[in-house]
C-alpha cells in the first residue's frame, strides 16, 4: 500500500469519476485505475462499483475513505515534525482567528515576526465552526477564538483558556452616551446599533437576551467584519454590543457595561487533540500570552 494509491483513491471517491480524478492528480486514467485496483487487491475488497464511466463507493469504500483521509493527514503531520527537527524557526505558521479576536492578535504579530523572521505567518479569519473544520483537516495549526465550550469539543479539540471578556455596549468617546457608567437592556433597545451578523457567538447571545426581555433592538447595520464595524462606531454616533477585549487597540472607543447580570465571552486557544504541535505555533502562543498580560 502506497500513499499515492491512497491519494488517488481519495480523489476518485470525492469526484466519483475516474477520468476527472486522474486529471486532478495529473496522471492518466489507466494509471489511476490500475493503482486503485492494486489497492483493492491488497485490501481484499472492492472500494468502487463501476457503472460505465461513473463509479460509486461500496460499503467498504465508505469505511476506508474515513481511514484514508486520516492516513494522509498523519503523513502530512509527520513530515512537518521531521522538518522542524531540521530547521526549527522557518516555515509557515497558519493561525485561525475569529473576527472578534483580531484586536488581540495584532499586537503580538510584529514582535513575533521580528523575533523569528524565518517564519511566514498566515492569518485566516472565520467563524469558530469554519476554523475548527480547517484545524481538523490540518489546514490550520492553531485557533484563537471566543468560544462556548461543549462536550463535543472534548472529543477532538484541546482548549486552553486565555481570559474572560465582558459583553458591553461600545461607543466612541464623542458619542452622546459616552458618559454613562452603565446602560440597561431596555435603554439599549432604543439606541441605534451596528451589530455583528447573525451566526456570530456574541450576536447569538444578544438575540437571546433581547428575546427573553421581549425587546426589539434598533439594528441599523449588520456586518460580518468586526474591524469595519468598529471603524464605523469610531467615526460616528453608532453603538455596538461586543466583548470589551475586542476594542483593545481602539483608543477612541469605550466600553459601557450592561446593568443587571453580567455576561462574558470566553477566549480560548484551540489545538487539535493528540497531534504534534508545530514549534512555531507554541512560540507564537507564548508571545501572544506575554502581550496580553502586558
């Protein structure tokens, strides 16, 4: 059994067409077919039902596909581990970041890059769900996120708690409400708001809070980019509701607590459980923690 045979099988299973899969693998159709046939002979079971030019996975094929993908991931991770032994401070570091975490990430990037100039940093923004999927596919090395921990997370993720951040109203210092010490949900429902789009964890929490109070907030704009959202709040008489740490690097914005029960978002570092951690990723996390602690 060879890794190339497994890769051919995975591509054919994804495309369900040997000719198209062969083209995607840059080999001839006969080569791909022959390699998959050899794999089937070694396993002792058919992986595909051949129906004319098209194919479909057998029951054995569906079972093997899950294991084949894991084999390819393990090989990829093992190569990375050996590479790092040869050269510790070079290569790519792929960091996944939820949108609301960006303000906390930025102060750590410049000093880390100066300290380790051989490391290329790639930052990918997305929702927690999108980033976790990419982490499990080894397309990311580590995730920084505001996240609600669940039992399902314990199966495949290791979650290192960083800090808690209170949910507050955020306005510019020139906003008419900037002098408030606190604001109630009832009062918030009368303020024109720019909010993160539905599906963001902080937005889901807000919707639930307003629903329980039977309130209809004045949502004027929804955005899925937190930096753009905070830029608009910074420049005008808008308000938003977000975790306080999100405005860490915004000097002209202030956070006003919501009266009553206080609500917090939890920040985590997320790793894929049970796999080799890139040295560059652990070094960056150390730099991030040092930055956050001041």
